[in-house]
C-alpha cells in the first residue's frame, strides 16, 4: 500500500485484558509538517457483550523531518457510540483542510469526521479537532486544539465549550457558521466573524426559526 495512505496499522497485540485492547492509526497525509498517530483504547461494552466502545484516544504529534514526538495528548471519549468510528481502514473518517485530504467529503449530516486538521485562527499554524461525542441533530461534539506560539497544542475552550460542533468555515471571509435543529420543529443558524485586532471570534448574528 502507498505509504501516503498508511493509516493502517495494526491492532496492538498487547491486550490489556480480554475486555480491552488498543489500536493505532498513523495518518501521514493530513499535514505538511506532522504525522498524527492516534492510539485509541477499546473496551467491551458492558451492556452488549459482542460490542466494543472507545474510551480514550491518545494523539501523538510527530515531526515529519525528524520522526520525533513533539507532543502527546490524551482525550477522553464522552459517549459509547464510537464503536464504529476511528477505523484505520476507512480513510474518509479523517479530513484535512491543510493538505486537502477528504476536504470535499460529504458533511451534510454535520459530521465532518473523527479527526480534522485545519487552521481555526488564521495564524498560518495548523490546529485540529477530535470527535468526543456522536451528538444529535447538531452533529457530533468535538474537542478543539490550537497551536500556540511555541508550537505546542492547547485545547481551545471557546471552541470546545461554546462552539462544540464542527463549524462551516469561510476561510476567505474569516467567518464560521453553525446550523442545526432544536427538537423536532425548529432550527438555528449562528454566524461568527474573526476579529483581526483581538484575534477572537465574535458572534455577529443568531437566528432561531420554525421548519
């Protein structure tokens, strides 16, 4: 297989127990600067004996030039519906707006993938988001990590706690839009614009409407 698509990898043969194991996915085509190695812990579902759930994900950010780990981040999954996600063999589960990998994959269900690389604050440094909750009509919930001035990644609480879902970003206009449903019969649309002076996102409009 072409190493560009070497997201594969292997089940780690080191089982923690009969009910828990790990799998590693190495993504080499989401960044021009880094390789992203995702190790996720899979546990047997306590309610359904033949199903397994992901409980946490460890993200290793690895430099392409020296193959050294720059940083390791562990994210706890918030819901057990991840049993079908983060499959190494399914390349469309990841997306990059930096390299263009899968950037045009369908996202009409507001699911942009399990791991997404992009630039959330237009500073020329790549950032990423990782899915932690499958979600509902508004789409999955993500945790967002922004590259700092030192190059290390830090969780952005504005995105993780207020934006929550992955937004539709207009990179030329520096705006982002969140669209979703409220219950059975109402919807919402909120638009934010990035302020170049303050380097913050400002809410410019919010609308709730009936279907």
